[in-house]
C-alpha cells in the first residue's frame, strides 16, 4: 500500500535528521574527501529512499541507505572511468581495476566501522589484526591483564560486526 505524501515527507525529514550526517561522512570518505560529490550522492540516496518510502522505516533504513550510497559511489566511479578525463600521469593514484576499487571501498567501509567503536575496542583490534600482536603482547603494551584484552577483543569483534551490518555488510 502506498503511503500518503505527508507520511513520505515526514519519513524523508526523519531519515535526513537521523542519518544524513553519518551518511555524508561515510560517502565523503569513500569519494576521497570530495564534499560536493558526497553531497550529490547523499541527495540521490535520499531521493531513492523517498521513491521507496512505502518499504522503509526510520529505524530500519540505515543499512539500506548505506548500501544504496555505496552502490551509487561504485556506479559513479565506473561512469567516471568509462569517460576518462585527460589527467597528468602523476595523478594516477586511483585504483585502476574493479578489484582494486572494491578493495579501496571495502577499506573505507572498514575504517568507518572501526571509527564507530570505542577507543579501547578499536585499539585491541588494531594491535591484534593490523599490528600482528598476540593478546599477551597487547596486554603488555597496554599494561592491562591478558584476560581484559581477550574480553575486549571479543566484544570489539561483536561491535565491529554490528557496525558493519549497519553499513549494509552482512556475513555469508
């Protein structure tokens, strides 16, 4: 059943109020800090939310919004690649294959999700996974008990899964 225009407007205003700031920050990181491009993508994302208003709720829309925004960024990047602009070779630092683009977008998505964690949780994950340290080494580095590191690691991974799910990433 199609919702009324007033309900759609309320939904869109609520989506904007509740999600636009986080969505803009997420998209801006994905597009290399280009605020104008990020704003355009967020606007298009909200337009699509308005077009699908009958299927959305304010509380449940966040994963949908982030997924739509991510896909719009990917599509935008593909369009830009299909119409190359003459650029100096020194600016050829952008990913050049779809796999590299996906890896770059995944890295942005993961960085955004990590930023949503508490500093203590983020620190044990970064030290463990990126620093290659054992829980015992992390405990010594942070001057906390090994059991605390294990507990933080467990809860940090749960929080990271939730943060990724909010951004539209679901495990197989």
